[in-house]
């Protein structure tokens, strides 16, 4: 075999190897793209100066916000929402008639963040904060709905759903207890207990029509020592527990001890900053990260 023929054969072999490698690389890249673009729902428990605010974002860029933080936050919450890419709020859930939950409504409206709809609780005596918040929303012609257990909401085309678990439509607790909601996305779920008072926990445990079990649980009342009792944790069985807390009001040691005994992975906004949980349709445990936004 002459030298020229050998060189041509060698070139063909190299070319074939390059083509094969290119095909393999293309397949790998396509697989990686499919994995990286798997639809996700993110639940961000914001680090705020006062109160709590939770932001739920769907794969098709729709947003649900649960509570707004207190009025002392100023424009902190709307600025954070802008940095997260939020341009409008499809649903604002006001879970409790307190400043820590609803005091930031004015700041959202002043920031010109459109609010498409609002859920409120049915507490009998809402007080000044909720009265003012509702008046501000009504002035902007925002639809407001009082909700009870079994109310359900989907936004956009995502299969994600937000459901109200408490309080019931009828009975003594209807006008006494704050809203408790849960997000379900595939096999994964996140329970929002938020400002639920310790005295309300036994009624929720015994009276909720829907199971409380969830992969992720927002700890009640910012981790106060009287809440998140041992009777609640076996019902929820959380793998991840998130505490919306501040350096000025850290969670109580007794609450942390109960969560540790329940083998929950505890995340705190006063330590980790904004805590973001990523839900997917996978049956695995949701992923969680902390960051200073």
C-alpha cells in the first residue's frame, strides 16, 4: 500500500471518529437540555425585615405571593420581586389580618406591581391593617375573595395547584383561624402554615378534611416556642422545614428541638437568607437553597 493511500485511509478514520464523537456530543447536549428544562416550580421564602412573604413561581412564569411582610419593610419586598423577574402577581394570598402578613400591600401597589386577584381569610374582626389593605386593593379594582377549605387555584398552564386546607366554611373556627394552604406539583408538595396560632393547631389537626402531609413545611408563627407542636409534625412528616425568621426574632430553641426530633432538615431565613425550594414532578425530595437576594 503506497504512502498516499495510507494517508487517505488515516484521514477517513479520523473523520469518522470525529463524526461519531459529534453525534455522541449532540445526544449528550440534547439530554442535558431536556434535563435542565424540566418544568420546575420554585417556592421562595423571602428574607425580610419584618413578617414573612412567600413567592411561588410556575414554569410558565406565573406568580402567587402569600403574605406581604410588615409595613416597616418599606419597598423591600417589591424590589426583591423585581429582581426575581416578577412583573405581576396572579394571586395574592393574605393569610392573616396582621401587619406582619398584610402591612406590605401598600408598598406593592405603589411599586406598580399589578395584582390580578386576592384571597383573604374570614377572621371576624380583621382590624385596621386588613381594613386598610382591602380599601387600597378595592381602589385599584382588584377582585377580592374570602376563601375556606377546599378552595383551589391554578395559574397559567402549569399543573401546579394551590389549595386551601383551613379554616372550614362553617363552624366556630371559620372566623377565628388564619388560612392554611398547600401547593401540590406532581408528587411533591409544600404546606404553608405561616401565622397560624398555636391554639389553632389542634383544630387543624383534628378538623382538616385534606391530609396535611407535605414534603416541605413552613413552620408556624416564625418558629415561636408555642407553635409547631409534636402532635402536628407526625401529620405533616416534613422532610424540609422552613422558618421565616429574623435576627431580631429568631426561632425558639424548643421549636428547633421538636423539628430536629422529627428529622426535618431545617432552613431559616435569618441564617440562610431567602430560602428557595424547587419542586418538580419527580418523586424525589425537593431541592432547597439559601441566598441573599
